[in-house]
C-alpha cells in the first residue's frame, strides 16, 4: 500500500478486485475487536458519567485503521462503538447518536487528511500539522458535539453541564488521535535494527523509563515540576524521531491522566473544569512538542539525503564530461 493517503494506487488497493468478502469481514471484525478493547481501557479513566474520558484511545486506533486500510474499515468502528456504548448508554436513540458520532469523526478526519495529501510516515512538518488541526482538532468536533447533545437530550446530563462535558469529550478524542495514531503509524514501520551499537539501544530503552520516572515524581508532588518532562521529549524526538517521541508522549499522557483522575499532585484541590484545562493544556503542549519536533527532524534528514544524492549525481556527471575523464576532487 502506498504511503501517501491521497495516492491513486492506494485507492485501487482499498477497493480493488483482490479484496474478497471474507477478507473484508475479517478486517471489520478485527477493527471492532481492537476498538472495543481499547475503549474498555479508556473507560478506566472516565471523569464524566462513566463514559467520557480525557483520553479516548479508540479514536486514534480508528483513524490509524482508516489511514492504513482505507474506508472499508468503518463498519468495524461502528460495531466496536456500538458494543461499547450499548451497555452504558442512557437510551437507544442516544446510543445510536453516540455511535454515529464516534464513527463519523474518524471517517471525516480521514477524508480531510486524504484531501491534504497526508503521508503516514509523518516525516514532514505539513503532515504533523495536518494530523493536529485536521485529524484531531477539526475531525473530533463531530463526535463531541453529537455525543454530548445526545446525553443532554436523553436527560442523562443537565443542560448546564453541556460545555464542560463537551470539552472533556472533544479533548479526549483529540488526544486519542494525537497520542495513539502516531504511535501506531510508527509501529507499522518499525523494524529490528541491525548494526546498532549497544549504547544506542540502551539509550532507546532508557528514554521511556526516564520519562516515566520524571512524570511519577512530578505528578506525585504539589510543586509544579511537570516542565521537567520536556527535555526527555525533545531528546527522544531529536535522537529517534517519531519512533522515539510517540512512546514517550504516550507515557506522559497516561501518567498525567492518572494523576488527574486521582486528584493528586498539581491536579489536587481543583474543580473538574480546572483540572481538565490544566491537564489537556499540558498534554497538548507535550504531544505537540514531541510530534512537531520529530517531524521537523525527519524532514531535515530527508532533505539532507536528497542533497547528498544530487551531489553524487553531479559529481558523476562532471567526471563524464571532464576532458580525459579525470575525477575532480570532492
């Protein structure tokens, strides 16, 4: 499958004659199962009415599945969302509205990214910005609006709680895209390194462990020490680009959400809205720092390799055109 979402060859792979009904059904069931499992994990950190969380991993998984498999995976997203929300939804119509929002949001985000020429390698700054503004912030407006409105209309929430609940829903879905989608895209291209020094492998293992240690200290003390995690994120992005930055960003987000749910450290003694603003501002800052810096470094390295190839080609051309065929000094 081509890496560029907007590539015509990918469209042929998605709906071509090589796709059998049995294979499509297997893909749909696999997407539904992964969606459901990740949703159960996300609900462990619910903050509003047992089904609204500050990090909703299924949105990131759904968008990654659409980017890698194409739109044929959307029924699996709908089935997974139905299986999750049916037991906890307030009424059948509200459940259908929530399922529709959970399905349409990643599907619209996928279409926006495809329209923008998004590449799943995330090795350009424009790809990172597209994922942030089109995939996360814009696309997830649909699920937050439909879901919160369904809860209010079903009398599961008072009208006064619309905006606080909407903010938790929207930021939770957006963080799911920003944290989980890059991790899955990076994992898809991960390969066992060859000829890498043991020190670099040790460095790669120490980065997430160090990030987790700093976050545990910062979220278990009343002092404002959350800024200490930024050097680790910058280090991961500079040294390992997306494969290093994405896991560290996930560690930071999960530990920050856990501290918020428990009401400890910097998130203690605050209202739900204040905790959510603080949490999502912090999570957004750390995720954007890691994601954008990793994309910038990857784009720089790609440009350098292109320049080196052009220089080699120019040198070979000069050798062929030079009188006597002498090789010029480099």
